[in-house]
C-alpha cells in the first residue's frame, strides 16, 4: 500500500459490511497522507443495494470531490452572454 498517493482520498465503509471488514478501511485510511476523509455508511451493505444508500453515497462523493476538482466555475468565469441552465435537484427534468 502506497502512503504517498499525492491525491485526496475518500474512504467509505459500513460497519455492517459483511464482505470487507473495518480493519481494511482503517488500514487504508491510516496509511494515507492528508488530505483524506472517512465516511461511515451505517446500515449500508457492501453493494449499496438500498437506493437511499446509493443516493447518499453519490451526493457525498459529489460534494467532497468538488473541493479537489476544477469543475465549478467561479462567479467571474460565468458566461455573460447566453443562458446558463442547471438542474434544481427537485425532479428528473426540473431546471433553473
């Protein structure tokens, strides 16, 4: 296991995971250098079989990774001509 990835690391683990024990997640997290984060997925199974668990994980990954990616334009980089459309999150097709 490489301790020097030179990348941000997000470790997610469920204490009720029957396939991968907490000792594996703990070893990875302990060996990694900062920046790193650990999220406990209480009640989730290894494959995130429940839709609510999968949605939660997706939202956490999206929010967490935004800090380390240059995907979100700064307000001064927003287009001044044309239309900017974004999803509202309130439905499959609702946009603002």
